[in-house]
C-alpha cells in the first residue's frame, strides 16, 4: 500500500487512523490513566487562585449536554511572530464552572484563519499531569504548551484553535469567537516569511469557435489550444510552493464535451499498471476532479497514466467511489522520452482528454449547470502525481488543498465558462442611432461591451509524509511530442451496479 495519504486504502485500519488525525480530534497522549500522586502534586502550581489578564483574552464558554461547563479565559504567547521549523510557547487559561465527565479531552489545532491548512497539536494539559476529567469546579487552570511549527507551514498567518472532544463529539462553544466547528479561535499570529494563500483559484474555459474541432491525439497542435487559458505551474499540495517539475492544464469546451490538456515536465517517466481502473494514483498520473453543480457532495474523478491507462469514478458523496460507472471519455498521451527506462533522462508527457458533458453528471439524470452556458461556473481541481526513481512520490495541483486529501472539495477552484473570445456575458447592444436627433436632446453616451473577466491561474499541494520532497521551481512546463497512444471508453448503454469503493 502506498504511503501517499490521500491515496491510501480506505478500508484499512491504518487509513482510518490517518483520516482521524487529519480531522484533528485524535489525542496524541493518553488521558485514560490517572496520574500519580507526585504528578498531581506537581500540577497544583498550575491551579491559580486569581484569574490572569492574558495577552489574547477570550472568555469563550464551552458546555456539554450533560452540564459540564468550562470557560477559555485566553492565552499568552512568548513570540510576536512564529517561524516555520521553530517552537513557540502558548500558555492557556481555563476556568472550570462545572466539571466535565470522564472521557473529555483537550485538543489544540494550528492552521490558517480560513482553515485551509491544519496541523494537530493535541496534548494532555499541564504536561500530562492534570487531565481534563480531573479538573474541579472553581479551579483556574494554567496550561503551558510548547508547539513546534512545521517547516512546511508556509501561510502568512497562523491561527490557534482550542476545544474539547470525546470520541466524535466536540464540546459546544456557546459564546466567544469560534470557527463554526466548535473550535475556539484562541489567537492569530503572523508567520515570518509566510505567503498569502489565494482564497479561490479561478480559470477561464473558452468555447471552441464555430467550425473548430479537436483531434484527441495528445499533440495539442490545434490553434484553439494555443489560445486556451492555462492554470499556470502547479504547486505542492501541502505547501503551495511551485512544484519541482512543472505541470500546467488548459481547458476548452463545446456544447457536447469538455476538453483538457495536461503538459507535464518529467525527467523519469514510468508506470507499469495496464488495466482500466487500476490504482494509478500509486504511481504517476494526471488527475481531474469535477464538481459541476458546486454542491460539495457529488463529483467525478478521472485519471490518466503515462501509458494512457485510465481510471474513472463517480462519487455521489465524499469518497463514495462507484467503480462500475464509465465516463465515456477519450484520452491520448504523447511521451517525450521513454517509459519505464529508469536510467535515462526524459523530458515529459502530455495528456489530451475529451469528457462528454453527460459524464460530468455521473449517474444523475440532471444536474444544475450541465451542460454549461456562457457565464456558468463549476468547481474543479487538477493534480499530478510524480514518482521519480529512488525518491518518494510527490503530488502537485492547481488549487492546493493544504491538507493530505485530494478529495478536499472545499479547496477546489472555479471554472468560468466563456465564449470563444473570452467573454462571460453577451455584449450590450449599441443604442439605435437616430437619423435626426432632436436638437434639445442631451448627447447619448455610446454603450460599451463588458470587459473580459480576469484570467485566473494557480497551483495545488500534498500529504504530510511527502511535504519534504516539495521544492520551488519557476521553470515553464515543457511541451512533449513523440509516440501517441489513444483509448476511448464508450458510455455504457445502461447503468451498471455500483462496485466496491475505490482504494484511495
């Protein structure tokens, strides 16, 4: 099984554990054992008699359904800005109004204010000496925590989230600043050298002009592709830094199909999987995720390998893969180099895809925004998996999820469908010109056509185990050329029974 988190086997215990770690409600220490008398005695110095005046005051009230009630008074921090790769110290203050029952644990998360990055910093309070279930009514608890900030934390601002959980339940935040997920927003700090993460990536998709057609051969030599808008170089899925080997995607559309072109720089092209719907994500692949109606629930996932082996799946819900569904897409790959010859230097490969508009709906009869019109918007994301010889697998993307999960639908970018000239709304007609304007009439200002929308470009990121393999590189993507292979997967005549969920 691959160690690539977003592609790990969903039914394994290990995958379940990793997924819980990402959700941020897994205690890293243990509170099940009662501390020794010596530990409890040492903890007493952290039970204060007078409420402090913290640098970051809060006053958030957290309550359980059974009557437990704790107030998060606020926090002190030993720095004015945090530095990736270094440790900072936070001192939390809690007041116990009604003790919590057995099983409640404290969690601490670090991330960005918009929750696009996440790291788990859970710990047992007071250095493990004073678990939550032992807290007594009226106590004011001081909890000093040293938090190492990962070197891969590249955002410009850090937010600290605090709360309590028991299994899958979180203590409700009844008042005070929170994120809507029962996490108190304890503080925010600037990150030295951090980069601003764009809120949302947008990409214009131009319509083929009347009479234009595309041959799906992977060559990308039609004039329409030269005029198509590019995503710009992909970025690391966990860092947002430009990927070491460049990848870009361009899109076009007509009334029947969506067309995609990946241009991938790759010095070591390989892949030995040969069957449709094989686990392409464990090797090298180009990936497409489409959530056409933007509901954040149902979506399709499409993949192509350097050998033009394909994978397609419809997901009626998060990670609920339907293996039996067939997209009917047509694909072709051009390789500039040699596949599976690991001791030479390759240049790259291109992927060209024709995806029927009907396929974007999965098994649904109808879907909002499908087929699109000029001005329609879809949610989407694009990824590239690279596995150089002797090195760990790395992933890059258009819109970085900033978590180890390519299925993070809330991190998808937006496709904006435009006409062949790049306009997303019809031009306003010029007013009729009067042959003999009345002499007293005020001059009429000529109507102007709306300006074309800004062309978006962007990138994407990776799993924590692979973050260290991501490096910055601003070099442009290379456009490969030689041998082409092509595959067409006709749409099924009738719906097939859903298969077992795909392992990812």
